[in-house]
């Protein structure tokens, strides 16, 4: 009797995992009809340099 519940539990978990994985679909690209089929993807990484921090004001100018 105990084995029956274990088998049902394992089969139920496997079925729920299979349903979860089947429900996941890839997102559709709205621009897909306009992209030619024979294209390669290229990526550009930009490294932007920040401006150096502003110099600290002297104590007497800070109060003004």
C-alpha cells in the first residue's frame, strides 16, 4: 500500500514537471518577418569612461 502512494507521488511530480517544461515557449520577435534568414549576429560592447570627479572646494568657499 505504501509503495502505491510513492509511485503515484513520483508519477505526479514527473507529470507536473513535464507540463511545466512543455508550457515554456520561446518569446517571439515582432521583427522576425523583416530579418533576412541568412544573417549573422554581431554584438558591440561600449566601454564608456566617466568624467573625473569635481575637485573639492576649499573650506572657506564651501560655506559661501
